[in-house]
C-alpha cells in the first residue's frame, strides 16, 4: 500500500516525466515470484517502469540457448520492445553438482544480443540458499562473475542481499521476495543504461 501511495505521489508531482523504461527479466523461479520488482524499480529510478517478467520455474541458462523452453518468451520480449534485459538464472544450476557452464552464459548473451541489438543486458546472480540444497552456489556465482567480466556485462550479486530463504532452503517468504525485489531494484537502478 505504501509503495502504491509513493508511486501515486511521484505521478502527481510530475517526477515521472521521463519516458518509461521497459525491462524484461528472463530467469528461474526466483524471477517469477519477485513481486513488486517493477514498482520498486520505478520508485528508485523516479520514472515509469514497465516490467515484463518472463521467468520460468525450473529454468536454467541453457534453456534459452537451446531455444526450446524460452522461444515463445523471447518472441514475447521482442513484441514488448525492451530497453533493458535482466538475466536471472543460477539457482537450478546451483542445485546440481555440475553447477554452471560458462559456455552456456556466453551463448545466452550471443542469442540476446542477436535478437535484441543495442539493448543492454545485465546478469542478476542467484540469491542466498542452503548449502545443502544448493551445493554449487559458489561455483555458479563465480562462473557468472567471470562471464560478466569477460563480456563487459554488468553482474549484480544477489547473494549480497541480506535476505535468507524460507523453510525449503531455496525459496523465500512473500516478505523475503519483496525485500529481495527492493534490494535488486536499487542495484539495477545504479547501472548506466
């Protein structure tokens, strides 16, 4: 409610005179439930944000590179006309002992740059989770960070957010996801795009 009132106040005062930022988020289950991310980003950026959440439960970066599970989502993103694409995979890779393969992230960036020329892309790393449930979490973050450095792609480490998962050791409570959305929005707004 407070977030809605703050957005309304920004609209009334005309602080949102800038053109809307059109953000697409591709990722896993953490992407699908980050309620309020678009509103939080709008508040932090002090401009309108249209957010298209194209997360998919169980998704991994390789799913975009193979085109099977994400083809319709990429087509939807093209129709939306993003000004920024956020890539938020990693939790499902971290649940596997194999972890993440840098090759898949390089191919993912290639696919996105081919389909969305000139649109900035940023990585958002997986949030905290139980070491027992996510044994490769450190390796996944290291891989994403490495690919980000190699490709000059911004990377936001959600592992630095002071939000801990709920009972299953992977997912968050509603309050936890709201806090994670606000933390992520604050860091995305700092990117120069």
